[in-house]
C-alpha cells in the first residue's frame, strides 16, 4: 500500500513540475498585513489544450514517418552479398 501511495505522489509531483515548466500552472503568493499569506494557483487550460494538440500532431507525424520508412525499406533492393 505504501508503494502505491508513493507512486501516486511521485506521479502528482511530476505532473505539477511538468505543468510549471510548460506554463500550465502559475503560483502566486501574497502576504497580507494580518499575518496571513494568500496562495493562488492559476491553471491555463487553453495552453494545456494547445500542447496536447501539438503532442498528437507529433505522434501522428512519427507514425507516418515510420510508415513511409517501412514502405521504402520493403521496396528497396537488399544490399549485395559479399
């Protein structure tokens, strides 16, 4: 059970770190005069959607590149034997 919780915590930390790196999340801190601190989190859903579409396009591009490379390999002649 501890291993599962550790894996889930690690997954959450990785997603948050990736989100901060890709500007999906922004954190803000503000100290009030009352001795309290306001912590704000802003989530940029549009940026997340754009990045998801870019990732899908890259994966599709890799798939078509692999397909054409495979087709070219099938149609080309084998190297001469020595």
